[in-house]
C-alpha cells in the first residue's frame, strides 16, 4: 500500500517540476543523392515549451547531434618501419558513426554539463562512443579514437560547432549542419537535448533519410546485384567509346 | 562541373576527370603505353578510394587501347598467336592478382605493396629506358661506333621446354616464356590498375627478342583483353568499378589517344622515349618520396 502511495507521490512530484517539451523539426526529412549532388545543408530547428504551452521562460542550453548510420570498422595506424611508413597496429570498432555533427548553444560543453553526463549523451567529439571490440588498454583506445576523430574531422564527416545553435526569445532554436558530398546513405538521427543546471531535462529525436535516387541508385544496385552484367556493360562501354573515337578521328 | 560518382560515393569536378583522362590518353597515343600508371595514382591523389581508382582505371585502359589495336592489326602489326598466349597468362595472372589483392587488403598492407611495386617497376624501367634513349641520341653527336651485341633472346627463354613457331614475331621459342610474362603482367594489372604496357613492351623486345614491328601492336592486344578481364574480375569481387568515373575518363582518353598518335608521327622516336623515361622516373621518385616521409594521414579506415 505504501509503495503505491510512493509511486503516486513520485508522479506528482515529477510532473510538478513541469519539464519542458521539445518540438524538433528538420528542414528536410529526405536528402536525395543524385547527379550533381555536392552536399547539402540541414537546418535543425524547433521550439521549447513548458507543458502549459507557454514559453519555457528559463535559460536553457540546446545541444543538437546529427548522427549517420554506424558501421563496424577497422582503424589502422601507420608507423615508420625501417625507411618507410606502413600500417602497423590496428583496432576494431563495432559501431563508428559514419557522420557525427554536434552543435551547441554554449561556448563549451564542459560549462553546461559534467563529464559523466556528456559521455552518456555523447555531447561532443571528445565523448563519442565507438565501442571497441576486444580488449584494448584505455590509453591506446584513446589514441585510436582521437586518430579517427581527427581523420574524419578533416574529411568533413565529424564536426563540432560550439555556439552553433541560436536560441531566440527562449522559445525557438535553430542550428545549421552541412552534409558534404561524401556522406554515406542511410538513416540519420537528429537528437536534440535541452539542458539546464547540468541536467538534460528534455530530449527528442527526428530522422533524416539520406538516399541515392534515380540513376545513381540504379547504378549502385546494378553493380551489387548483377555484377556480371555490370562488368560486361563497363567493358562494352569502353570498347565502344574507343572504337567511336578511332572512327571519328579517321574522318578528320 | 560537379559530377557525383555513385560507386566512389563522392562528388568530383568532371572537367578534372576528363582532363586527367586526356593526359593519359595523349601519353598512350604518344608512347603506346596505356597510361594507367599515371591514372591510378592521380585518382588516388584526387581523393578517389584506391580500390575504385584501380578498378576504374583498368576500364579506361581498355578503351584507350581499342583504337590502337585496330590500327596495328590493319598494318599486320599484331602477332595473334603470341598475343593469345600472353592473354591466357594474363587472365590467370589477374585471378592470382585478385587473390593477392584480397589477402593484402585483409592484412592492411595493400597500399604499401602497391606503392613499392610502383617504385620498383617504374624506377627500373624508367632508368633502363632513359639509358637506352640517351645512347641512341648521343651517337648522332659523338663518334663511338657501336658494336651491336647480337643476341636474340634472354638465355632463360631458351632454357624452357617445348618450342612453338610465332611467325609474325619471327620467333621459335617455348610458349612458356610469353605465358609467364603474361601471368606477371596480369598480376600487376589487377594490383596496380595498369595495363602493363610499360613492362610488356621492353620485355617483348629485350627478353623475348620479338621483331620490333609487332611489339607495340601485340602489347596493345594483350592489354585490351587483360584489362577487360580485370574489369570483370573487379566487378565480380571488389564491386569497385565506377562506370560514371570510367566514362568520363574515357571521354578524355579516347580523344587524347588520337591527339597523341598525331603528335607521335612528327617527333623523333628516341626523344619520345627519353620524354617517357623522364615522366616514368618522376612518378617513381614522387612515390618513393611518399613512402619515406610521414604521410598526411596516419590513420586509415576500412570497413569490417
């Protein structure tokens, strides 16, 4: 009996806190990769409201994370062996996101949450969770993780933009994240976190589908499902083009 | 002009790709080599994944050699019998190359092996060609009377069992010699995405001792069929042939090849050979330099 009472009490105590509601939206729910695709810019925006529908009225920080499909990868490290540089050590990660962009309304993640919270919610490139497979000592793991983040940052696939979220009137927020042309296709998730006093008080997820369409999709499927005919097509195309050029120049 | 490559998964400038094809096409027209030895490294340098670069470059070489084969066969410059033997060897070699490719890829050493192969192959052939070209240019100014050492083919060739007659090449040798040569070139084609003309031509001349008139045609004949086989092999195993990339490379290279052929008729062949030797040596030096200095990217990602 007392337990039921406790639960009811908890319910009221929690709802009394009036946690705000996040209403997230993405400018595009589908990114079409087709001929001439050079990347695109997504706008992640939305509103923070308190349950009664008014503006939340308190100071919040907003962090948005756009994450691409994860894949198992092997990361190799080059080392100087004798006179040449070649791959030496390597490590495997079970789930490395192919794309990872963080934008925050504050200048530093450390100012708004503690380490532990940041690690739980992956708020920033320093806290990215790659789940290494096999046993690996923490120092080495940190080195490899830093290596991967650095590599993908320069490829434009991982990025962090502090003060990249604009909050207006404590209601609307907006962040721009650009997708380069070399992004992987698949389902991307856009997570939004509202943070106040070191606590994540509300979170919401929206999805973005990045997919090849039209000719590009056809070529990809063709090359994967009918490898033999695809190869034959490539060979015939090259022979045909070589032959036509020969004939055309013979006329000149 | 933005061009999205559906297999390489990135967007490139189409003009650059056509220009790159044109450059290698001109080389192939000028020197009778496929030009793959330039395409693959330049594509990788441009940011195309190495496997896609090698696979699509071999498709391009097919197109660049077609018109050459037609032209040479009209002049009876192709020894089909000997070419057939090297093609059979080449297809075997491509198969061996595919297995090696997979093994090295799993071990994470494919890139370094490809680079070392390039340095060794291009370095050796480039310096041999440079030496030979210098010698043929110098007597015109100097006064050394050359005593030509007359030797038909390498002693190793004569040691092989069985003998066949290859009329057009003017040879009576063991078919195993061109077969082994074909296998070696096939392996290199698969690994490096090159046609192998820069190895085949000197080997046919100096090791087999073929008559000079059929060397280039027969080499192109071999390249044509072996690159066709490697394209198929890549399509079936690595699935890395990017048909859009190949088409744009071809656009440049088939026209470049014709331009190169026109120019080649107006320039002295020994100067051409010297120019080719210099280009080959420069590529080799660049790659040697790349092996020795700290690379821009210490880390590389491969899917599991």
